[in-house]
């Protein structure tokens, strides 16, 4: 089968019911489409389908007397995609409706083609009233799960609507120039020369912003390792670590190697990149090879240093902790479908374990940078606050994170999604007493 909408419906159902990541679902299906325009359409359907699932899933529930999602989950996903084509992608009505009806047949459900046609046409007829219903309901309009909206309202009462809106807004692609192979200025010039809307970032030393979303592997310089994709918020790490050549550095949660690579692009380091996920670590190895960089790599659990540590203290430790990823929902819309409220306590407990296990590996006078792509204080300021309270030789360095990044919170700085064009991200810099 090569019907893009039908393939997208199957893949989206895998994301929603099977818990598969959007990236994996796309990678599974995309090779079946020969035309790059079809692959781009598939990508748009999947991303916007995941982003707006909660809204249109609920709306369809209100419009159908006998819901389809249990009996016919893939056709239900196709219906969501039909509404997304009309309301989000703004495709011509005829193309969206006829194409979606055709996809019902491609899925071998001709008996449901009439229902699909009728529901999409009803949406078009009653659009104004239905959009008013959506607009009057924060869950429907934001397309976020109730637990997360409640949590954000508790944590960020003045910012909750801005966060929800940013999670649904498009995000520019940000590249990190590999200083060993090029400069941000030269990279920008090269991309502009190839017809892309590229510009140097206003204040991040290595960042280049690309307004058009594109397959970066086809950009000039990609194969030569001149750049990587990395949001601006993630590009502060080398500065926060206060690196210089020769330091011994531990990147405790390193895969797929974005921050490891950035540190090595800046300095010649004795760096150990650790991660417990061997597949993700293999990806990190590939990334470093493309960029012309080398690090010692180890698969291991950072909470169990006795298994992998050689007893040499580290001058710097980078703890880019596993977290809820609630700061990057605008780039990974499936996060809102996969996270559950109970995940937050679990990841907070793991973060505390990581901090406690890694602290003894830092030399006196050394520095640990704690980072997450979460917006939840439980994983950020409160986490670091509790660590400082139970660790007598740990001191917060409040001034190490530049004031232009995000806002000051009790034990670090937090950027909320979309602010300054960046992802939601948290940093705390902690130093060990001499
Ligand atoms: C936020 S990601 C790291 C991203 C990476 N620093 C980068 O910039 O590309 C968190 C990583 O922590 C790893 N991880 C989670 N728990 C771990 C543990 N106990 N020990 C080692 N790695 C762990 C996950 O496999 C995941 O790759």
C-alpha cells in the first residue's frame, strides 16, 4: 500500500495506542514512499496528527453516536487526520475529503467510506460552531492532557497559557556550527548561498537559525560534519562547564551525544561519555564520527559508578538528566500523548539518585552542571534545592548561567518554551567546596 493518508493513519495509531515514538513510527513507514513530497506530507500528517490528537479525538467523540476508536482504531486515526488536513494544514477541502475517503478504501474498510465522508462534511458545514466549542475549552483548544494542564497551572499560574500556546507553535530549526570544521558565519553564508533563510543567532556563539524546516541531511556541509541540529537552549553547556583543554569530564547521560560533541568541538578534553542505552550510545558514536570527534564511550548505569568508574576524579560532570521532556513538546508533539502524571515522581526519584551517585566522582573545586528539558520545578529547582540541602560540600553558583537565558528560579535558571525562540530548559551550576 502506498496511500500516504492510510499509511499515516496506521502509523499514528501505533503512536497513540502502541506507545511508539513519532520518530520511530515515521522511520518505519517513510521508506515505503518513493517520492520525497509524499514523505514530507507523511511527516506533516504525523506531527500535526500527534499535536492535535487530543483535540480532534475528543471532537469526533462528540460528533459520532457510535464511537469508532475501539472497533476501528485506524479509521478513527484517519478521521483525526482528515480534520487535521482541513483545520490545521488548510488543504483544499475537496482534496482533503476525497483523499481521506480514498484512504478508507486503501485500508480495506470501504464500508466506512460513507461515514468518513459524512463526518468531514459535517465538520465543514458546522465549522464555525465547532471552532467556538473548541475555543471555549482549554483542554480542547490546547490539545494537552488534563493532568499536564493542571500541573502547569499550579507551577506557572501566570505563564500556563503562553506555555500551551508555545507547545503548539512552529519552532525554527537551530543548527550548531562545528567550530573544528567551520564558523557560524561561514556556515550561514553557505546555507544562504544554497537558497535557505539562515541567520546567525543573536547571542549564542555557535548557533545558526534556519527558518525553513527541511531535511538537514541534504543541506550542504552536513555529510562533512560542519554542523548538527541542536536547539539554542541546549547550546549553553560548554560555557556553563567552564571548560579548558585537558580537563577530565564525565558526560553521565550522554546519548545521542549532542552536548558531548559540542564540548569536544570547543576543547581537547579527556571525556567519558556514558549512557545506559547502548543503541542510543551507538547513535552518539555515529554522530561523533561524522563530526570528526573522539571520546571514550561506555554503556553503563550512572547510578552504579562502581561498575564503570576507574577511580580518577572528574574536573567537570555534565548531568543532562532523563526527565519528562515537557520543555520540548513543541518539537516532539507525541510527548503529550505518552507522558503520564505518575512519570514525574519516577523521573524525579531517578534524578535524585543520579545526583547523589555522581557527586562523589567530582574533585574538590570541580563543577557539576545539572540540566533538563523539563519545565516542571519538581525536576528542576526543587530537585537541585533538595540536593543542596542534603549535600554539605555542594554550593550553587547562581551567576554562572547567563542572565539573558530564561529567568532566575530558586536554584538555577529556567527557560520556558518559545521564550527567546528556545526550548524549555533548566540549568543549575553546582560547585564542590575545596
Ligand atoms: C536527555 S537525554 C541526554 C541527551 C544528551 N545529553 C544529548 O545532549 O544528546 C537523557 C539520557 O539519559 C540516559 N539515561 C537515563 N538514565 C540513565 C542512567 N541511570 N545512567 C546512564 N544513562 C541514563 C538515557 O538513555 C538518555 O539517553
